[in-house]
């Protein structure tokens, strides 16, 4: 049986989508580790820094803050991770951080 012919541009598009999927997965893991590490370093009762949780510099514009918040909440939204309490905790901290600086 002959292999089905796939035009080169479709192969390139497929490879790009696979690379983007892998980058998204790696980015999600990195962001989760960054946020969890920061939250674990906080002492009891200490207030968290909203800019550090969102991973943006102080003085970022409203648009940058909103864009970053949406990126992160999309990664850690509790509706997408119903069985993972860590994701719920991270999403709560993201919401609090965004509310503090928006």
C-alpha cells in the first residue's frame, strides 16, 4: 500500500503545531513551578507580591497586566483541572494578584 502524499507546506504546518504544543506544555510547567516556589517561600501571613505572581515588572501597563493575567489563568483555570487542588490554589492567587493591581 502506498503512503498518502502530503504536500510540504502541510508537513511544515503540522511540525509548527507540534512544536507550539510542546512549548505550551513546557511553559505551563515552568510557570507552575515559578508560582509554587514563590508561594512556598512566603511566611505565614505575609502578603504576596502581585507583580511577582503574575511574572511582570512593576510599572507594566494595564494592557500588559491584563494580557499576562489571561495567559496564566488560561493555564491554571480550575474548570480545566478539577482534580488538582494546586491549580485551584494558584488560580486563587492569580485572581487576588490581578485584583490588587488592575
